[in-house]
C-alpha cells in the first residue's frame, strides 16, 4: 500500500479523475463560443437598442402623432432645461428614489436574512410576505387607492389618526403614500435577493465566530453584512433604476397631484407625449431619464467597487 507521500499509480481513481480546468485553459478557448450569446444580443438589439435610437432621433423633432416628424434641432432640449415643471419633476424623482433606497434597503436586508433561516414558520411567513411580488403595479395601486380613500377607506374609520383623511391632498402626505406603496410592493423582491445571498454564505464562518464567542448581533455585522455587499449593491441599482422610471403608481394614485407636487419625470413625459401630443418633448424626457438612470448606476458601481468583482468561474 502506497504511503500518502508516494505518487498515485496509473490505475488509481485519483489519477484517472479529470482535473478542473485552469484559468489559462479557460482563457485559451474553453469558454462557450459567441454563438451562444447571439440570441440574447439580437433580442437586446431589437427591443432595447433600436427603440432607444429611435427615441433619441425623435427627441430632435417636432411631432404631434400625425404626419411626419419635423426636425427641430435642440429646441426640445432647450425648452426642457428651461421648464420649471421639468426641473421640479426631476428633483422629485431623485427624492422618491432616495427615500425608497433609504427605507427599503435596511428592511429588505433584515427580512432577507431572517427568511434565510431553516424554520418552517419562516418559510410560511415568507411565502405570505412575498405575495406582493405576484401582483402588478396597477393592481397594487388600485388596492391602496381604495384603502386610503378619505370617504370609505381606512382614514375614514380612524379620523383620530388621519385627521380629514385626505392623505393625497398634501405634498407631504402624497409623497409619503408613494414611498409606502413602493416599499410594500418591492421590498419582498430585494429581500428575496438578500435571502439567496445569505444562504450562500459558508456556515463555517458562523461556526468559527461561535467558537470565538461572537453572538448573533456581532455575527450579523461582522459576517453577514460584509458577505451581502454585492447583493446590496445589486439591490440598490435595481431600486435606483426602478425609482427613476416608475410611472403607473403615480398615474393611478395621485395623477401628479396635488397640483404638480408628485409630477415625477416619467409622469411628466406621459403628460407631454400622450396628453399634450408633444412626442418630441416626451422623447427628450425619456432619453434624459435613461441617461440619468445610467449615470447614477455607473456611479454606484464605481464608488462601491462592484466593477472589480470577479468570480472564480467567470465565463464558464
């Protein structure tokens, strides 16, 4: 019988087992060919790149929806940056997005970490809590509009708490309702992301921490949170893009009111294009939203160092 230090014989199972591909072999041509990516590239080009190019071209024209668009140069863009409603809507979009990130991030982390536990009651409660993910934004908005109706909803039954009950009648109340509804609807999605990331943390880290005498709180801050760094960055990027481009919730709940206090940029785009029949101006707003969302996402990725993340099986 060979000693542990002696080389394995050719008949040994260890010697005959295939070795894992090295990094150099992966770089030398063991990755899937470009043909595998072709369907995704074609789909993305047809339904993302081409429409975006058409919107960019339309933003330099004047078009009411009838006839052919007429080239107008930078008129739409000049008007856009001198429009006080547009400037206000852009800042309001940033405000709602920031509030959404500040509220949803800690909630989703705590819920995701908690839901990652093995207990049966956690699985049942998680399934109930994730129900909003099955509902469309339209259904959620209609539901909350009925619940917050000042005449027949919850505020009418609790006047001691809500006063006149018209929560959507003031800017503060309307913004608070929008943040509440988006938190109720989208927190389960981000909690699901953190739940999966938590379950991927090696248990040996927690075992070592227990041996060193670390309690659950210290384990959470010194093990769980650092290991969730990449999932947190991904979640924040999704919140930023979703917050800047949200539309249907405002359309159903507030319709931009009271006045223009909740007229976010996406809703203002709808007003310009589909109510005012200024499709060139609407296209300029849409393109501006894409640029802002992309810029903010790139800043988050750059500042967080997420762009330097590398996987051990990247491209496999």
